[in-house]
DNA sequence: GGAACAATCCCGGAAAAGCAGGATATTGAC
DNA sequence: GTCAATATCCTGCTTTTCCGGGATTGTTCC
């Protein structure tokens, strides 16, 4: 479905020739051993291996192929890893035709392209440095993420509910967020959980 | 402290010889250049690099060393990544002596060991089929993840606070969780956000 | 025409989280 | 020995979330 979506987006573009598609890393590599396209749009979540690894492998074997990462999610670590492994750009799956084309054109010129949202995410997470948490704070954070309430955490750690509340306040302050939902989302994003 | 805890757990076991410990990735690698133990118990959070990366590096240089991941938190992505990078097992820090020994013995036989909770977590996230959400529910979920409260969401979507509350209740029910923290964690895990 | 679902709305109450502003002991670094 | 950081505890208050019931309007599918 996603493949068809992209295909239909690109069908209107005369400058684009659709070389083919692969559903697995293995079939992708098999395809590449016969012919090499200019650009690969590569999903991060592939059945048989991570897109991040496949990206690296393809780049090692065929350095001239440009790779653009594709993902639904706007997550810094993935973007960063794809780029580290040789990707030339990153486009979110909800990108418009214009964005996708802009990405392809930019990358073909040898420059890197990050779709707006992805770039923002990268920016936010680079600026927004990972807060330094104490042992206890990490512990409490983990338990919050596990769905425990303050009274439950207090019971588990043999401390007072008010202490848990204090740790929680400090966590919110350190992450500069105002409720649990954002706290958990950021913490997961920063891979602290 | 954690190191001492493990050490004391293993001191009773005559079949175990404690080779040493390292506090940083660098000192670990330095140690390994002199002598190689059979098994490394490796924490995920190390000061100078992620345990996941260190795991990979050690496995590349010394494929015969078995690595067991150690972590306080019970999260699928870490477990998966450690295993992807060559770990033979995964034990939580709150494991009992029996679990730890079982893990070491299993791994020494060349098989993989996941501590009960870790295995459950992995299981849950594989089995735990992604709930089917309606348009509106996805929208509300996204806004919750953005840190908005019910009144704020209501204002943004031009609906009543009670309606937002209903959607929220349905989200909790569909994900089978009891609070926002777990909701967000699962939703991020299932890559719905 | 029903059945099933989605989306909207309501009440009332209990529990939890969040906010502001404290305080005290311990510990490790300088 | 002092200082900063950490971890612990507290009060009082407001807001939000969570829970248990509802109900009404559409739409869509058979």
C-alpha cells in the first residue's frame, strides 16, 4: 500500500523512472546485483533486517546509489542513524508530492535533504539536550513508564508518596514538559526508557 | 553498587570465576585486549557509549565471548537491539540469583536466554496486536502525546471536554492500559505516534 | 429496516497528577 | 570544611485524569 502510494505520487513526474520495488532486504540486494538505480527510497522497518543496516550495506556495495530514508515516524535516533549509515536524505511518509520531489532532486544533486518535520525533529532533539538524570530519577521514570502511579511507586521503592512526587516534579522540570504524556514520549524518543 | 550486587550473587557459585569488571566501554575494551572471559554481563547504560554499541564492537572483535545484556528497564526495543548486536541473552537487574545462573548456564551452552519478565515484554509487544483506532481516536492520541490536556484538546477540535474524555477512555480500553503513561509508551512502541 | 459503529454529549465522584513553596539528612567533590 | 547535589520528607491547593454509568445522532453495511 505504501509502495503503491509513492508510486502513484511519482507516476506524474516525467523525470522519474520507476525501476522497481522490493519488499525485503534480501530481494532488494538481489535486485541491486542486476541493476542499480540512481536513488532508493528505503523504509526503516523492513521484515528481515532494519532499514538502517540495509542502508549501510547498500552504500558499502554501491556507493553511487543515493538513499533516501522513509518513515512514518519522526524520530531523531532513526534519522541520525540513517544519515550516519550513508543516507542522503530523509522523508516522512506523510510528505506531499512536492516534498518528495524536492527531496529526490536535492539528493540527485549530491546534497542532503531532510523533510521539514524531520529537520525540525532533529533540530529539537539536538538543541534539546538529553537531561542528566540521577539514579533515582531514572528509576522513577522507568516505573512511571511502566504504568505505575505515585502510590504504587512509593510502595515499591519503600519511600513516601511525596518523595515520588518530588522526583516526578524534577523529571517534568528537567525535560521541560508539563505532563506525563510528553514526558514519556520524550523519554522514549531519547531512548531513556 | 550494581556490580557488587552481581558479584556477591555469583560469589556463592563455585562454577563461576569472576574475571573482573569495567566501568567504561574504554576500560572494558582495554581489558579484553589482554584476556577474554567466557561471558560478559553488560549494562545498557554505560558512561562513554551505549551498551548496544559496545555489545556489537565486542562481538566483532571477540566472537567467542557470550554477552548477556543487563538492564533495569524492561523494554522491547533495547532487548531487541542487544540481541541484534550479538547478545546471547538478557537479564533484568532485579533478577534473582537463580535467574542469573540459569541465564549464564543457558548462554554457556550456546543458547539464548531471556529472563522471564524480559521475555514477557518481548512477547507482549509481538503478540499485542496494534489496536484498531478510529480517525478521531488517532487524532486525540496524537494531541495527548503532544502534551495537551483534555480542555486544550476540546478547544482545538471544537468539541466538548466530555467527548475528549470519552475518546480517551476508549483509547485506554483499546490499549488495555490504565493510565496515560503506559498509553503513550505503548503507542510510541507500536509507532502510532 | 436493523445492526454495528463512530462521534458526539452528559453526570458525578474518586483518584491521581501537577503546582508552589517549603525542610532536612547524606554524600561526594574541591 | 564547605558547598553542591541528591534523596528524602512535608502542607495545601488546583487541575486533570480515570471510572462507572448513561444518551443521541448519524452513517454504513447487509
